[in-house]
C-alpha cells in the first residue's frame, strides 16, 4: 500500500537479513513443543521477554471473534501495552466456543503468567485451528510447562508450532540502521491454510529490541500491518482469529519515539512484508504470486478498494492461473468496484505490456503479456485514468482447481 | 429479497405457467436468426411491438459500460419510456470498443428503426459476448433484415439467439390475475456463461400485455429485478453489459397504475424469478442451487449485504460443493460482512438443522445437515441475532473445480 504514511518516510533505511527469527532481537527467548492438540506435531509456542516489554497488536475486524482475540485485546488494554509473554496454540481455534472458550483462553494466560512470573494481563494469547471445537485446557497447561522448560533460541520450533496446514514455517529477521543505531526485528507467521475444515487463518508474532513506548509501537505496527498483512488476500475471507502481536524489549538501547516512528515502520515492514508474501505464496492451491497495483485514483481509499476487488475477483484469479492476459476482466472489476474511473483514460498493464489505453484495446501485445503471466511472480496494473496520483498495491495468489478440491473435498 | 416492498403486497395473485415465452403476451412478435457473428448458431434476436409500447430497463451498475448500454439508456430517456423494438446480438459484447463501438450500437438501432418503421429512439439495443472485439455492423444489419422477415411467434429462436455459452435457452411465460383482469408476462434471459474469455454476462427481455405507463413499468421492473436478477450471484462479478429490458404492449386492455403496481411487481417477478434461478442453475461448473436467507438483521440493507457476502464466499461455495455443513464458515462470513451481528444470539441453519445457536455449536446435527447438502437444491439461513426482523434472500451456485477449469484453461 502506497499511502500517505509511506510517502512521508523521507529516507530508506539499510536493512540486512539475519538468522534467528523471533529470538534474533535481544531480550527474547522462545520455544515450541507438542502438547497433544495435534496428533503428532508441535502445537504450542511460547515467547517470553526477559523484562516487561512494550506490546502492540492488530486484531481481526471480523465481528465474530475467537476467545483468545477477546482476551488478548482486554489484556493489552489493562496492562497499558506491556507484556512479558505470548502463548500460541495451533490445532484448535477456540472460536465460537462461548463462555467456556473464554474461560479456557483466560486459563491459558493465567497459567503462563504463573509459570513465567508475571500478571495475567502481561500475557497475550492466540489460537489457530478448527472452529467450534473446545480447547483442552489441561493439555495446554502441560504444554506451557514444557515450553517454559525449553525456553531459549527456539525460534524455529516456535515457528513450526504455530503452523496448521502451512506447507513450511514462515520466519524472518533483519537488522535495521535507524537514526539512533542498529535495531533488530524478528517475526514468525502462519498462513492461510484451510485444508482442514474451518481453519482460522493468519497469526504473526513480531519481536524487536528497539526501545519504544507502547503507543508508538502500536502506531508503527498498525501502519506496518496496513501495508503488509492487511494488503494480502488469498480468498477474500477474514477469519475469526487473525492477529499480529508485537513485543519490543528495548535490549538494543536504541530509542524510537514519535519523531522517528517512520524508521520503526520501515523496520517492522522489512519483516512483515516477506512474511505476508510467504503467506500468499503458500495460499491453498496457489501457483503464482500476483502483485496488483492500482494507480491514478482520486484517493488512497479508492485505490485500495479497487485493488482489493481485483485481488478477490474469481475471474481475475482464474485468468492468472491460466496465464491468460484477460485485460477485459481487470477493467470490468475496476468498473464494478465502486470507485471513480474514467474508462476513456484508464490503462491496463500486464507485466510491461499496455493492453488497454485511450479507450481501446491493444490485442497485438497479448503474447508479451502471456509470456509474463507464464512466470510464478506476476504483476498487473490498472490506472483508473482520473489524472490523480493515489495508488495502492495488494498481493494475492491465483485460484486453481486445487483450491476448490482442498476446500470442498476434505471429507472424502 | 424480502424487502419492505414485497411485504406491502397485500394479496398473493394467482399465477399460471403458460407456453410462448416473450410472444405469449399479445402485441409482440419475435424472431432469432444467424448473421455470422457466431460461427454456426443463432446470434441475433429481434422483438417488435405492434404499436409503441411502454418501455423500462434496469442496467448494470458497472462504471465501465458497454456501448449498447449507453445507447439504450439514452434512447429510453429521449423517448420518455416508449419503444417499438429490442434488438440483441450475441457473440460480441461491443464493450470497451470506444467511440467506434458507440457508432455501431447507434447504427444497429438506426437500421432496426428504418426496418421496423419507427424512430431510432424507439429501439433498445443489447449485446453480449466477447469484450474488446469490434462488432461488425454490416453483419448485424443483414441479420436485422432477416430477423424482420422472420418475425412471428419466434420466442424460442429469440431465446436461443441471445445465448452465449448457456447450456440451454431460458424462457418463461405466465398468466396473472391482477385486480383488473388477466394479464400475460413473458421473458427470456441469457446467463452467466464465461466459458469463452471475457463474456459479458446477463441479459433479459420481459414482455407483458398489461396497459401501463412507462413510469409505473419502470418502478415495477426495478422492484422485480431487485428481488430476482439483482439477488443472484454466480461468481460475484458484475459485467459491463448486464441489462433487463421490458416492454408493455397494453394488448390485454387491463390497466395497471401506481395504485395497483404491487400486482405488476408480482407478475413480473413470476417470470423474472425462475429466469434468474435458471441463470444460477446454469452457472459455470454449478452442481447445486443454493438459497441463502439472512434474517434477524437491523435493516434490509444489512440483511442484503450479509446475504451477498455469503453468496460470494469462496469457502461457503466450496463447502456447499463438497456437501460439507461447515457452519463456521457461514458465521465467519457474517462476522466480516460489516453488518450488525450478536454472535451470542446468532443462529446458523443448514436445511432444517440448527447447527449453531445460543453461542455454541450443535455438531451432533451435522449428519442431518450433510444429508440436506447432498441434494441439488439446498438452503442455508443465518439469523444475525439482533432481534430485529429484516431479512433478505439471495441465490447462488456452488463453486467447483470445473468453474476454475472453464475460466483458466480456455486456451489449452
């Protein structure tokens, strides 16, 4: 998303990839263990900050929210943005489970707090997996005990323990030279797997050793998530459990305040964007990563709305899957997206081939566009032709018959 | 759509199916011919009223509108809702064709007017087929000449001539006992076929022998379309060419005015609803007709918005395809639809099995729901739990791997 925020970032910071995932930044330990929710795979991750860390979160906007989402939101408010630990289980979403589910989520936080040595409000919880099935609290408690014993640089195990049907773990870490010095940011995410029924989809945990107040961390996380996790779509669905949780330990001693927040947004984005794109690449049945840019819009909101409509268009996603430079579908979606468009001045570009401009098609360029679409990383752009400069970028994957098979035929 | 309008209809009228399609009502002749746009199939339909008829239309809301849509809208305004003829070609949408396309659409109307003996403004035009390809006006002119020679009770040929990739022609006719006597309504439609690239989708023509002013016909058509053609979705796409055109000849002598408009809405609905459901049944790759009811909403707009979100949810449509009573997906969509919902009071019903209520699941009822979903005509209901009475109904089809194959692999 190219919004006014990112335009304000005056300098591009030096970012270097490093190993270490969520334990790359100083001040954090992590582990991943098996506690019996899944049959035979890691299913509980614990992240602990050595000292109370600044904490921030971005939650699903779905009005049906899973119990752990309600509990984490509540804890973050009560603790005024401080946390010592994050505990995440996979295999069961603890969603649509009523008051009993809320009790389990609170119990999960309380047991973590007692084990780590903090208050319940200093623990954030998340769950991912099947909706509508009770989460076994005694299994979770045993898992927390075991995870606490295992705490260390277990970023890889933690990243595995939050997977549901992801084909691979997703983690990243970077160093970023911000004005005050070098900070580290690490992250892990689980993606949009729905091979099993009713999986609640996206969860990410981000850590940093920057020294930052909770309010600044929250604002930076919101902005970073807007341009990354909130700019991807696999199938247009928004789950009951989606959340991005962030902790800042301050261990680097490098201070970031409201005046230097842009550098933190860039640093968080450096981890969140590749994680978000990994989620799309790992989308169910996906064979291609599609970058959609909408330009020439009268507002950022229009640009984003149109990009989202294209990202969720079945006809666009199937055309991309088939490698078909079907510019008419892109233009038709832009037309129905409810945004200002001037069809006489609009442009449709696939790869670098302008297939529609000045009110008419250039069908002779379709072979070049088809060549581009044969690749695994493809790009389309729609200029709405309003003569204004707002633009937005979203990422999605193609729609394959495999997606339908995964989501329709799981019982057979 | 159960809106305030239909609730106001105080009596249910007696409706009887009859043969005859669009020529069942008195005062109309029709024909369907081949003029060379398609390789070897009827591709031009002509409907002529013996005398100037009241005319009304509902057009696509897509901001990228095909040339015939612009021309018909213009003609309807200039003629103050009077028309003698409707001419429809298939095989070429005449969309995204610039000023040249507008000239062709105007030429199509002008030639029809000269042939029939009326003004250009008294002719409505529609096109359906491939986007971005020029429509050959001389072929169309020759087709109009041939169609004029063939005029008669050719409703069946006309219904065939507007097909693109529809598996079967879609037509209906009824008699309706309105307060003033017996009227007839006939209709034909072409559906959401996208087997070929960039097909512009839905077109319907409705005729009646009721005696009705254009303004009343327009209002009745709008209301009938809202509850039928605007309440269906195959894939959430809105084409550049969609339109519903209606003509009223007055041949029955039965007068309908603003005071008795509800009876005309019912009469038009009696033809439009089965045509709309035929479009869904004939949706690409469809194996099931899904009726979605959203109740307990705080407003009709909320009810409709939620029903539309469910109708366009990939996860719901794939679950229905797989016969999976996946209530969690229905609830998750209702939660993300941007409508007021009380999850603690919401209910999800599949067939007659209540799978979620009082904040918790009833997973023991899933087998009954699965039995229901094994059929070809299935129903789901989501009560948003707000305690308010607004509701809406939409119809869609399941999403199959065949849909993806049709829309992705047409080149191979």
